């Protein structure tokens, strides 16, 4: 861009000299040392054969023109800066932003996360392959793949992560407690019963008493319903159910009150998926400085989506 600025400067200089020359009748003569001097244009009167001066560019004229050109140069510099900004600015800059960064006072990577906010978008945006980069330390990390619908106790197939309008993305520096990055759903609150997530996962699973299967009404009598009401939502009951409960009620407690059963029952519900992703970078140490930090979010083309400073 320095070459571009030099070329623009030369063009402006030539334009100025041409303007002054045309306006005042001045020609530029080359002196032996290579400098330029103005020569006044003269016109010969056919009657008197006397030479007279058509016009002379005054100091005031030149000062005014220099001021005008100076304004044009300033405007050009602003335009070049704008062009540079647009050249490095991602097309997603108005859609995705870094809303906050949570640092760990203890240096624990599990407590450190970047929060992204996705605004209105007509189509899903794939963020796998995007980078987070510190402008202070030049550390950078790449966002990997994730699982849209994770199952427990099985190998989950990873795929590129695509986010939609009004979503929130938490990018944790540490490792995933369940081994994968995932999209939150109606049942993922079960994950937090035995594992810790920061920030906490929402525990919005269906209440056990409101989710009984359609079996014989005598199998889920008042005694069974009353017991189910005492079990918190998103909770795997780890004890043996009371023997006084019916066999169907005990079976429901031991086999249906768990994460996998919850998703099998509700995965086709309208509001099953949440507009929230939990992404884990799998690092053992924290990435971001405690203060005087600037973190860039870069798309796959290396263009700047957003910068967060603190």
C-alpha cells in the first residue's frame, strides 16, 4: 500500500502543476540542475508587435490550490485506510461478535472461555476452521468439529460446526468433560450431574413426573407420581427404587430417567435443540492474558470478524 500512496501522491502533484499551468499560462522550464521554474506565457499583439502578459499565477492562487489539493490528499488517505479495513474485514463482521471473555484467576483452562454472539443470519454459518488469536502474545487456536446430537456411551461422529441466528457459543480453552464439542439440547442438563461445565449447563429437561410413558394408568399410580415429583429434572436416579412402587414405575426410574432415553423420546420435539454450542479447545493451560489483551476472531480466509480488548 506504500507504493499505492506514492503513486497517488505523484499523480496529485502532476495534477496540481497542470492546473496551475493551465490556469495562469505558466509553463515549466527545466534548469540545468534539474529543477522546474515557471515561465510566463506571452502573446504578441499583431498591431503593436508588443509583448504583453496574459496572466500570472499569484502566490494567493497557488496557496488556495495547495490547500485544495491538501484536502484531497487527506480524503485519499482516509479512503485508502477504509479500503485497507474493508480488505481485512470479514463478511461476517456484522453477524458474529465476541461478547465477553472469562479468564481464570487460578490458571485453570476449564474456567477460561470466549463467548460469541450470533446475530441475525439468513443461513447457518460454519465456524469450524476459524481462529482465535491474541494480538498481545500472538497465540492462536483453531475451532474444530463438533457433534450436533451427542450420545453417551458411544463413539460420536464429528462434523463442521454450523451456528444459526440468535445463538450463543462458549469456546472453552480446556478439555470437554464428555469428550466432544456439542450443541446443547433439551436433555444435556444430564451432563452436569456428574461433570462440571463453565458456565453451567441449563437444566431444562422434562420433569420425571410429567414425562411418564403412555402405559397402563394403574402402573403409574399416585404413589409412583408422588415419588417421581421428588426426583429433580436432569437427574439420573442412582439408588434402588422403593419396592412399594409398581414394577412399571421402577422400570421407568431405572431405565428411562437418563440422557440417552431423554433424547430418544424428545429429539423430534419442536424446541429440542437450543441455540447454544459448547466448544472445547483441548488445552491444558490458559491462552489469554489477565489484562492488556486483545483477542481477534478470524474466519477461514484470515479476515477479521471481531476484536475484543480488555
